[in-house]
């Protein structure tokens, strides 16, 4: 592949105290790719995702987003930690959607979406509002713009959260089990929004238990267990013909 | 009888009407709360005895309204309000700063905040007031280089001593209140804000603090009311507050006890006003935390009137 990978992990290690959670992750996500990450609970999927936008500091290896080292600056063979402001600047281009939505409860839906463009990109309120309303319309919530998060269902909250991340016009979107906290009948709406996003060419890293989504929308899939990548490849291939025992036993439990 | 009424369901020809009409209102004898009556009578009796005692006592009640709007008393009221508000401003601003310092990862700043809180919470505010006033014994001069230089005694006016004594003490308490508030905000909020590219400072100001306010505002209202009463201690630094004013007037006019009642009445008026303000402030910061805000007392009255009006109308046309 000639294009710079959107995400490149080289031997990424992460421990919390004495507990090693990531034990050398190597992977590449190409631009416009939908990259699915599956694996049992506690295998380190969320931790890896959080390392990509430096919500967690890695202890070893290298992580690049769009060719740029995440959280550090390298001069010669010395690494320098980036300042708060510089880390914030890197995160602007990376959207993140959380399992528990994490909308700002003291702001209405449209205010949630406007917040970062106004505060970070210094857009005027009028411009930001207009764009926020368009984004809410795009996720099917034009009529809920004035609602507070507590007045929205889980599925609606998650779609507002996606619109909020998109408002920063990111080049990469991270999804951490975006449908796991939802009632089954609300999952479809959120997956539809994600499918549209994928069709428009957004680069996405998606931690998910929705194997149907991975199979239909995913371009590649990685199975993680116990802090290592066990198996990766085309989602349809891996999901139908897993080569490793651990993948097989995991899939037999979730499918 | 030819008149059909749906209030007589047992009459044969009224039956079709009763099927479509609203069901008859449920009539039940409510539970009798004898305890309430007994306690109310007891309370009234005690109140009567108290009023009688005060009325018979050697208090000249007529002077209380006379002096309520006395010029000197009003000046004392103004000063009490000023020092309360300014001390609270110092306390809140410094308190937020101390709370953020206390939660900071930097061990130096968090230790400084810890030490400050330890000192100011650990000593009586009365002692602190006296200390500020008498620091002239330690520092003869105050010297801020080319900007300001003066004797301590002429720099530390009663007003400044009162402001520093009350404000710095309050900051220690506000710091603890703010710390509890900041810690009450879910960590996911900080993460979401950081993930959007907002800096630490922006995250604090736009996301964490507004949510912490819900926890911070109610105890801060109490602090405000407490502060209003604590200002009566500034007599120690000769600041001319409400209590100082009323006792001065009391001494010159000979109506000492009466003037204490004037002071008490003014404190009650001021604390009542603060309580109302607190109610509306709490409502404002509850935004988004409940699906629907409860109505204000005013809205309740309006709604009750409208409802009873609506009922009467419905009853009339049914
Ligand atoms: N902040 C933290 N401190 C300590 N341990 C953590 C922390 N975050 C995650 N872990 C641990 O790291 C492991 C992987 O967690 P996580 O990445 O959330 O797994 P997954 O998302 O795959 O379920 C778990 O054992 C979890 O307990
Ligand atoms: Mg997880």
C-alpha cells in the first residue's frame, strides 16, 4: 500500500501498574477503511482504542495516526512528551464514540454538537449551530435539537454523540462498543448511521460485538485476546473460517 | 319525573347515559391525623406564653419600628451586605482555585492547598480577624516596592481586615465544597471533552464546573447565609456593620435590648431574601439533570388556579 496508513501500531505495550494489558500490538488501518476489533471482555480493546487518541499513555512501541506520532515528538532517538495543548490539537482530527455516550448533560443536543467547533475551532455560534442542525438531521434527529440528553433514548443519545464527534470533521473515527449499552430495538438506528458514514469513506476503527455489522460493513477484522492480536484478515473469512482455536471458541460463544 | 340525570344510576332509563358519562367520583373518609391537631394546639400554646412573656417584659416595643429605618442602622445594613458579598466573592474565587490545586497532579500545588485548608479551617475565624488587624506588631510597614508603601496600621483598615479575615477563612470551606463538586462529575465527561480536542482548562470551565455546580450551589447558599451572620464578628476589627450600628444607637439612646431586636429583625430579612435567591439558583443549575424542572411556587399557584377553573368549566358543561 502506498498511502500513509491512517493508524499504525508498532509493538504497542500498555500496563496499569504491574498488569500488562497490551502486549505488543502491531496493526495498520488504511485510509477509508472500516476496521473492526473483536475479542472477549478484558482483552484490551478499549485500552487500545484509547491509546490511539492518547487518552492512555503507552509504555512501549510506537503509535502513529496519519503518519504523526501520537502524544510524543521524536528528535534523534529521544522522545519528548507533547504539551497539553499539542495533544489537544492532535485529538481534534480523531472523533471518539463511547459505550456510555458521555454526552454533556447540561447542554441540549444541538449545544453538545456545537460545543467543540465553537470552543476549539473558534467558529461563530451561528455557523456552528447551522452545521450542528445539519448533522443532527443527518443522524435523523432534526426534531430533537432542543432536547437535553436526559430527554432522549439511548439510541438517540448515541446518534447525537456521533454527530458531536463528526462536528470536528475528523479524519478518523473511533467507536468503543457503540451499541452495547442499547436496548436491542435501538441498535439498528445507530448501526445505520455508522453504515452511512462508512459508505461516505470515513476511516473507522470499531470495537463491536455486532458480528453482522463487521461482516457487512467491515473491510478488515482483528481478533484480540489477552492483550495480543490473535488473528486478522477479511471479516467474512475470519468469521466463517477462523484458523485459531481461541478465535473459534470466542466465535462459538457470541454467534 | 321526566328529567334524566346521570347522578341516579339506579334509575332504569338513566342507564345508557351513565355508561358514557365519567364514573362517579370516589368518596372516602380521609385518614384523620389526630397527632397533627394535638401538636398544633401545643405549639400555639407555647407561642402564646412566649408572646405574653415578651409583652410583659421591660421591652419598649414601640422603639423597634422607630429605629428600623434609622440612618445609622441603614448604614450598618449596607456595610453588612457589602462585606458579606465581597467576602463570599473572595471565598468562592479562592475556593475554586484551591479545589483545583488540591486535585492537581502536581504535588507542590496540592500540598500548598492542603496546608492552606488545614490552617484556615483549624483556627477560629474570630482569632483570624484579630490576627489580621494586629499583624502590625509583626510587620511595621507594608512595602510593595515602588507601587505602595505605608504603615501597616494605616493600610489595614477595618474594612480590609474584615474582608481578609472572613474571605480567606471562607475560601478554606469553599475549597472543600468545590472539591466534592468537582469529584462528583463522571470521568467519562472529562474523557469525552478531551477526545473532542478541548484542553484541560476548557474542559474544566465548560464541562466539569457547570456540572459540579449542581453539587456546589446548595451548600454555597448555606455558606452565604452563614457568612451574613458571621459578619457580626467584625465588631472585633471595628468595622461598622449592622450589629455595631445597632449597639452604638442602643448605647446613646438607652434602648439596648430594643436595638438587639432591630438587628435580629434585619438579619432575618436579609437571610430570607438569600434563601429565595438560593432556591432559584439551584433550579437553574439543575438544568438537564431531571427531565422536567419542578414548577416554582409562583407557577404552582398559577397552575392550581387554572386547573380549578378548568374543572369548574368541565363540570358545568358535562
Ligand atoms: N484505568 C485502569 N486501571 C487499571 N486497570 C485497567 C484500567 N483500564 C482497564 N484496565 C484493565 O485492563 C484490562 C483491559 O481492559 P479493556 O481495555 O477495557 O478491555 P475490553 O475493552 O477489551 O473489555 C482489564 O483487565 C481491565 O481491568
Ligand atoms: Mg471495552
